[in-house]
């Protein structure tokens, strides 16, 4: 299940590569394709087509004792070859893809491999993959020996615009999403839009849902840009990735531990996570995270109309956009108490009240709203009626 050491380079060669990279940087000054750099107190995000030059320089400068790469069978095949042009002396850990493998059992295998390879506090784990890899990789790194550095390299649109940024790391427990986790920022995040070319259409749609959410809760103009293009037009989606990074990190910077403001990022997720968990347990082909969140956004937009007077016009627009792109899911054969049971496990809840983030209008959200079970059932019925 686990990979082998790819190659070994001694310290003299490491230094030589560093010198060559320094010369290259000086010669190519002003010609970089890096689109954006975001620097925060404890970490940085780099977004662009030349980001891996900086990754290699960073690894050399930090003098990590061992470099581990966590991948799944997909990213090992399609993404690692690109990374191998820049990395050396790495130890590859592979896990099986899919939310159903984001478990304590998989985490234990990752920890065991780190231990077998004698990873110390100066080791680093590079998470090469989508949301699942980033979630479980960050969780394992932030807990192994009370925390080692980790670097996120998201390879999916969902990872680039949401999962890999913000510092939330977690595993699922008994089918409930993200019950056990940490909040610890990666040392760095490297976002290369070239990876989007390796994705099937459904994975592009998966990330598009989170981008739509960012517009709905924070920026009406960004929402309008998103709905004016197709989620499958990579050349048009890629430039908008930085919009989502900027919007999300504005929130995370103000409230890194999700005490208040950061809760707005949960719009669509109270119902969405419950649907995702239900589907994972019951469906032969479970819904992807973005597909479930898209349903959640329609249902929670309906609740927003009931609780905050979101206009009929905006509710209709949100519903039409999502129904137009995302696969339909029927609740007619599902008892609403089954979905609500999952919602009662949501980490935002207090005193048994199901907590929602809702929108007052497109571009403006509010937090800490509670809804009755009858209102939630009505929201699910609304989605089914479309």
C-alpha cells in the first residue's frame, strides 16, 4: 500500500542545487509566471505555474531532515511525475483515495510509516492531492510528535480554493465528517493551476461549488463572474482561483479558530455535510463534497428566505444556477429524520440546536441561526420540488 524511497541526494548535491537555483532566479528575474503571493504570520500561499521552483528552494533553505509526500493512487500517477522534476530525497506514502478512507485506521498507517522511517521533528510532510489528502495529511502531521511541518499542494479545484487553505485538518469518525481534527496552518501552500488539466469534469464541478459559496457569502460581484462562465472552462476558471483564496483568507486571518466570523464559511455545509455522510453510507456512488454542498446551499438559501427575507429573485437565481450544473439528488425515498440525525452531530451546534449560516442577500451572510426540524424538512422538500 505504501511507496518506496524515490531517490537519495547527499548534502553536497543539495547545496549545489541550491546554488544553481539561486543563479537561475537571478537570471530569470522579472520573468516569473507566479500569479499571486499571500503572506501571513506563520505561512505563505503561492499561486501560479512556476511555484515549484519556490518549493524546492524552501525545502533546501529549511534543511528538513526527511521529506515525505502523501499521495493517493490518482495523484501518484498523474501529479507526482510533475513534482518529481523539482523534488529529491523523498519518501512516498500512498493511501487509497476517497472520503470513506479518511479514517483513524488510515491515519494510523500514515503515523506508522512516519515512525518506521524515523521521522523527527524536523521532517516535513507534503500533501499532494485533493481535500481528503489535505485533511488527513494535515491532521497526521499536526499530531505526529506533537506537530511537524506540512506543506499542501492541492491538485483539485476544491483543494485549491478551499480545502488546502485555512488550516483545518480532520478525519471522520463513524461516518460523521471531520469529528476529530486540529486547526494548524500548513507551512506553505503551493497552487499550480496546471493540475486542473488532469481532472474529470465532475471534479471541476466539485470545486466550483465552494467558489460559488464564497461569492454568496462575501462578494456579489464574484458570484456574478462565476455564473457568467462554465465550470468546465479551465482557462476561465483558473484566473478566478485567486478570488476564492483572497476571500477565504480574509476571513481566516480575522478568525483563525472559528470563534465567530469564520463560521460564515459553513454556508451550505450544515445540510450539505449531512447529505454527504448519508450518501457515503447508503449510495453505491456517493455524492462528492461539492455536490452535497451545492444541495445544501439551495436548501439553506430557502431557509434564508424564511429567516432573513432573502428575496424570491435571489433564491430563484441560486437555485437555477445550481440545478443547471449539478446532478440531481432525490429525497423522496429518504426520511428527513435520517438527514437531521446527521445534522445533530454538526460541530457548530450548541445545546442540541442545529446551527446554520444563512445569507441575507447574495454577498452577505450571517451566523448562528437555528432552524426547527419542520423548517429543515421544508427546505429539503423545496430542493426536491425544483
